[in-house]
């Protein structure tokens, strides 16, 4: 199994707790790094600010990115990830409650690997997270 961390970018405490429970229930042993806004996510990825001492060469296996974030929104985070040579191939899954077609189109236009709407039901959410983990951590092969 892929032992790289998963970067969860989520500002809602409820959705964060739900995601962590879903990861645990899905038996994923990967470390979960949580960024609560877009700025923190970019600082983590690029080893800046509070993450300046982090080995920025070690990238997460996947970024699960919410769109509606404080400070820097998810679309801008995605834009910056794709514009940097170090992170441009990093798998980014948009995990959002947004039902706006415009968000879906913009996400793919900016290079999202996948767009998943958060299910409201906990069991559906656990299933979705389990399937994301199975695919991105076990099946997907990256050109690193």
C-alpha cells in the first residue's frame, strides 16, 4: 500500500470529522494531514510558513480538496498546484458539496483528476472515501 500521507483540505469541522471517521472505518493506514484553508494547504505543499521545516520533496499520495475555503479558495489552490513543476502531476480530487456545474467545469479545466460530491449520508460517505482510497492509494500509478 502507498504509505504517503493524504492531504485533506477542509474547513468544516463536521466534514473533517466525518472524513476522518470514514478513513478509519475504511482501514486506511495513511497519515492524514489536514489543512483548514487554502493558504495552509499551499504552505504544506510548498514547505512554507508553519511547514517550513517539512521535507517538501515528500508529496502526499492524493489531495482531497474542498472548493469553498477561507483565505484562498479551492480553485485557486488547484491553479497553483498545477502551475508549479513540483506539484503539477499531484493527484487532486475535488471533494465538495457544491452542485454548481460551473465549479465542476472549472475544476476539470484547471486540471482536477476527479470531482466527487460529498454524500450527505454517512454510510455513502464512508463508501465514497473507501473507493477513493482504493483507487488513489492502491490502483493508480503515478509518474514520479
